[in-house]
């Protein structure tokens, strides 16, 4: 009995002319409203994946040569976006042609530009709405000082984790003169409003225990990097209280090395003693050493913000 041809073999019999390169050239001329990618590999699936990667590289090349974010001085790179974001942007990618050339497979993929930019707007829209909502809270006279500071801290974190990637996506739009109905000004307004709130608050950092004293300089630096205004003189009307817990683990069985962990938290209170609701910063440091003292020193030196 003669075995039925595999799908790849069956497709190969029909992919004789025109070949994939010819198809790619023709599509470039007849479909200027689409992005196009070409790839080749030893299998059909790998060739298709290579074609998709080629499409992304072409977009990247255009961005790198023409597009620079208006909000920052760095060039925007699609490679800096998460894999899930890139996959979402490529929704609608279709395979225009697959061909077999000897032992190699070739593939041509296309993506409509309109779909690509529509996906960007879908990704950015909720981020812009959240930015606008936080900006309104920061500008509202009905929100208490403590609540405003908590929102400002959340806004600064939001800009790093979600705002900047959304800015990059909007910069891609501007490079191709698309998505012009999406206003990136909400990010500028949120950042400016958060900075104004922080500039109006000054905290005295107080260590509640000896371990907090030992790492207070590091915690002060980390808070300063976030935008908190800190004073060591005690003249600041508001208080930031650092408290740490130390945990010494048993010596490691094989090496005898000591392991120590420091877990610290900082809470904030206004001049009247009212705790700033929802605003806490947590830090952690791990240390390893031949002695307990060495492990503790390393834990103090490696103290960092918990994500």
C-alpha cells in the first residue's frame, strides 16, 4: 500500500511556481498597506516563524532609523517590549505562501498595517485611561493629603511598569503617522502631577531598631530614587519609619556557610501622626558568609526594594 503524502509533501507539489521570493516581491508592489516578512528554514513551521521575525525586524529597522520617542531621548525598540505584547501586536498575521526548495522550506507572511496600529491602540487605551484617572485624583481638592501621596507613589511606579511601554507603542505609531487619535499627553500630565505632590512632602527617616539603623542610608537612597524628599535632620514635618527583622538560618549542611536575611518595611505618617493609607515600602537583603557577621554584612549591603 502506498502511504498518503504528508501535508508538507502535498503542499510542496503545488508550490512550484511562482516561488516564495517571487510572491514576496509581487506582494510588496501590490499590497503597500501590509507589512511583509520572508523566512526560510529546514521545516515549514520554522520557516514561518523566521518570516514573522523578519517582519518584526523590518518594523524595528524603520523605527530605529526614523522614530525617536518625543518624551525621552532614547530610541524606541520593539525588542524592548514583552513577548506577549509583541504577540498581541501581530494578531492578524497571515501566511501568504509556503514553498519547498529542495530540503529547505520558505514562507511569506503578511500583516495589515491597519490591524497592527489598531492593536497598538487597543493595548494603550486602558493604560491611558488609568493614567488619566490617577491624574484627576492628584488634582482633586476632595482627596486628602495622605491619599494624594499614596496615589502619587502609585503613579510613579505605574509610569515605569506600564506608562513607558505604552509611550513606546505610541512612538511606533508616530513613526508611521498612525494612531494619531490616541493622545499621549495623559502620561506627561500624570508624571508632572506626581512630581508636584512629592515636592510638597518632606519626610524625616526614623529607624525603629538597630538593624534599621544599619541600613537606613541604603533605604534613604532607595526612597530618594523613587522621588521621596527625605531629611535626616528631623526638621521635616512628616515621618517615614523604617523597621527591620533579621532572620538567621542554620549553617548550610555541606559548606557550613551562614545565611542571614533582612526584611525591612517603611511606613509613612503625616505631621499629625495620621498614617498615609496604602503607602508602604518593603526591602529585603540576603547574605552568605563564613561567619554570621559576614553574612549579616552582606545582607545589609544587598538590601533592595521588593517588587
